C-alpha cells in the first residue's frame, strides 16, 4: 500500500526554507516507527534537509538534476521509477516535499497525516485532501504539553473504492 506520510498545519503549511516550522518529538517518533524498514521516496530538497540518511530505510530521491549522486540513496527522475524500485515493499512511504506529495496523491492508497493545530507562514504546502476521493478512517488527538508547543492529531485517510 503506497502511503503518503506528512505533518501539515491547519493551512496545509509543511515548512519554510527547507525546514519544519515546528518541533513535535512524538510525531518524529511515529514517523520513525512507521517508516523503519521501508522505502522512503522524497524529492532532492527533502533529502538535503536531513543531516544524513535516516537509518534502517532505503532512500529513493526524485530529482531532475543530472549527475546527482548522494551517498546512501538511489536517485531517479520520476515517481514511476521510484515506485517500480519499491514494488517489493508492502508499504513504501512518500515523505515529501510539496511537489512530491502533489505527484504522489494519484498513486497513494493511504495518507498518514499529522495535522498540526495551528497555521504557519510557509513556502511549502501539502495538497488539499479531496474528501470525494479520501475517507478519514482514524483520528487520534495529541494535546499541547511541555514537550509539544502545539496540539496535533494523527489522521489516517484511505482512498475510497
């Protein structure tokens, strides 16, 4: 099941200047738990936002750049190529950024979205979830606390048949 995983604000903000605009430790922990052992598909800017490749995951980077060969990942030029390489993974994850999410929406069967309950100034946004195509299956609320500056909800969407 091809799954998009993202954290987006109420206004669909994802980030600014190639970085997140919030810090939610429990969301990072969930991301790690869900994606460990799987292929993660991302754009070049998302990959470059990591200090190093994430452990226990196979990185596929989609880029238009020729001669882009960072260590620790596979480089392709399209979502189709990425998904073909990940075909033996029961749950490859599309992890961003904005343009990759937009492309991935037509391929995914599931969206694991952390909805951050605030709006932010951003330069990258998550695509609108079309309620005609997607059904919200589960929502788990996480309040603001001493470790989390913002309240958020884990939302699982499944493509309607």
